[in-house]
C-alpha cells in the first residue's frame, strides 16, 4: 500500500478488521517490520489523538519517529506555483517535500480544509503534492476532505460493540460555534457504506455531503425519525459542504440547539451507543448525561486510533 486515503485502499474490510483484532491482542508482534525505518509525521494543523496514536503505532512497529509541526519551528511554506515569494513564506513546498522524503521511509500528513476554495480543498492539493513529489508512501492523518484513520478506528469500535449482525448506524449533524471541515463525516459515510451496516445520515437542509461520500446511504432530515431503532449514534458537526450552493461552502448555516444529542434523542434508539471523534463541545454536540453514560464509546473509540494506525503502517512497511 503506497497511499492510504480512502476505504478502498485497505482492500477487503473483513480481512482488515481481522488484522486489527490480531494487532490488538499483541500490538508489538510486528516490530521487526519497522527496524531501522523512519516515519515522518507532518502536522499543518493541531492534533492530540492523531499525533499520539500514530506516533505510538509507529513505535509499536519498531520505527523511528520524526514529528514536524510546520507552523511551529519550520519555515513558512508557500504552496502555489507562480507566486513571487516576497512575503513571509520563506520556502516552497516543492523543495520542502523531496527534502522531507529524503529523511524517512513513510510520510503521514495532516492538513485541514482552508475553506478558501471548495475546488482546491476537494482536489486535495497539499496531500497530492506529497504523493507526487516525496517519493515515499503517504498516509492521510486528516486532509481537507477525509480522515481515514479515524473512520477505520470507528469501524473497529462498531465491530467490537455491535449486538446484531447488521446494526443501524446513524451519522447526525449537531451544532457547533465554528465552521468545521467535512473530513470526518465524509470518511465516516464512505466507510459505513463499505461496511455491512444499515446506514442513515441526518442533518438540516443545506448540509448535504458530497454525493461521492453519501453513496447509497439514506438521508433523513428529521433527526428524531433517523434515531428510531438506532444501535449506534455518531454525532459530528460539519460546515456547509457547498454541494447545492458553492457560495455557501464552509459557512455555518445553523446553530439549531434542538439537534444537540440529549437523553430524549437517545431514548428513541435501541439503547444505542454514542460515538464522537473528539474533541467534542459538550452541551452543543452532546449533553453531559449522554457522553458520560455507560453507552458512550468516545474513549474506547479514541483508543482504537492506535490500532487503526498500527494496521495501516504495518501494511505500508510490508510493501516497502
């Protein structure tokens, strides 16, 4: 595996899940794969779970790890061709990328959507430059449009806790004070469509995700109706994806607090588990009572980030 971006890159999901549970039994059994190999983790944006879990995963596999915060300690990087570099950006990404590639064997990159251009964000300009110019395998640690390591961990968690062979999984928009990217909901939708689940997406009108991620999922604009009989509730805010109105891309169209996941919402489910990728705005996305309940999986879900990253890095090492 040279690139890890989407669910298709992982191949058969049943095989990948079996591998994840094998890793979880003994996460250090493949240390020989990473001996004398180096993972470079590049962060253009803040991180807690992704930084810690991916670094831990690389160490599980015996790898050396270099972590670079681009905006703290590195030169400011220009990303566009044709720009006269007479401002505060001292280095161009096209020189920086091959230099980075010369110091490592595998590169992970985290670079969020800028909301300046839907076209640029959805073309993944930053990540694709790393794929093209680094000369090394590249995995996405959240990009402008996807967060596959999170969604793989989500799937592992659902597989661990499901009580029926084909559970009902609901992705629900929830209010937030800031404009957030669509990366997590995009990936979650993509991975749930590939998994054997009954998948429903619910959100206010105007928040329609890109069809390439929605796929065959059922979209229900009535949140309470969507929650009925659900086995898993995955709450997440996202800003307007600009599918029907490109001019609204990245905007906050609603802060409707009736969409906050509370006990009344959870009461119509099939005693559903609550999930969220974290960090979470309490009493906006979800109430204290719900996130602190025995049905909350946010901590086991976060812990599984180490497992998903270990499987991905293991496969990349095996392909070197």
